């Protein structure tokens, strides 16, 4: 399956997701503890493993691609339409960027 989206469109979606993540990660297993919006660098602390993970734009792009494959090809309650996304969708994209799959909820 090919999804026709430009790099510019993808980056805009990712910036929208990650710009909201420091606040949206409260109560999640992965919490955003440090961020640099300009350089697109976000550090997430995994409360389950007590490890930290850095996500840059390259990792976020890979996570976004993995997330879309999961929501489009597998049975899941998550939505592929960014207009309908909430903190759960954002968290799933971060998990895909860090782990290559959704492992928490």
C-alpha cells in the first residue's frame, strides 16, 4: 500500500503531534521530559523500564510510517486520520518511533 504524502506534509503532521506532546504525555507510560521544538529533539522517560529515549525528526518519521501501517493494516481502535487524533494516537506514534511497535495500551 502506498500513501501519497509529501515530506513537507508529513513533517507538518509530526510537528503538530510533537508540539503537543510535552503536555499530552502526562499519565502515559512514556513521558516527555525534555524538548527542543526548533531542533525537533524530544526526550521520553519510560516509566515501565526507567529508561530515557531521544526522538529526533528521523526517528519520528519512521515511527509515523510504522504507526500508519499498524492502523491501516491491523485491527486496532486507533485512527489514521490526524484530525481525529488525541493523546493515545500521539503516544502510539512515539512508541513506534522508540520500539518499532505499540507495546503500551
